[in-house]
C-alpha cells in the first residue's frame, strides 16, 4: 500500500508538469517586438494562465486540485476493486477492500460537490 501511495504521489507531481510542458503553438508577435541583446526580435508567447484576476487564478488552482483529488479517488476505487477480486478467499482483506471502496466513493462525491460549489461561487463573484 505504501508503494502504491508513493507511486500515486509521484505521478501527481510529474504528470501535470509534463502536461504543462507541451508547446501550445500560439507564439505571436506584436507591432512592437521585444529584442534580445543582439538586436534579434523575440516572439511574444501567450501565457498559459488564462486568469485575468486573482479570483480567477484561485478558482483555477482549486479546480485543478479538485481534479487531482477526483482522479485519485477513481484510482483508489479501481485499486480496491482489484484487491477485492484477488483477495476473494480472505474475509479480512475483502472487508478492507470494501471499506476502501466506500471511502473512495465518499471522497469522489465530496470532490464533485466541492467542484460544484466552486463553480457556483465563481458565478456569483463574476459581475
């Protein structure tokens, strides 16, 4: 179980970084380009952060974190299901797997409700 949590936390740190490192292909230049030290014009690259205010940035960060939580809950349901199948002869491990599924589903429901609450608050804060 410790190995699984270690791998899950590793993936939670690495996978988003890899996804953010993908090129967008939307480099644009303006009428007044920025120049480097040798007089070469540098292209203007759009920011990957689409927030125009601190409130929008906070909402985006919360939504990102809730997405990771929901993904972790789904992975835990799958993991507990696999444990339930492979430990069908051991009643204690079956009970642990069922408890794990229950708590993972509760976590998924809470993450989805939190996501909805963030959306409602975001809608209320926008003019």
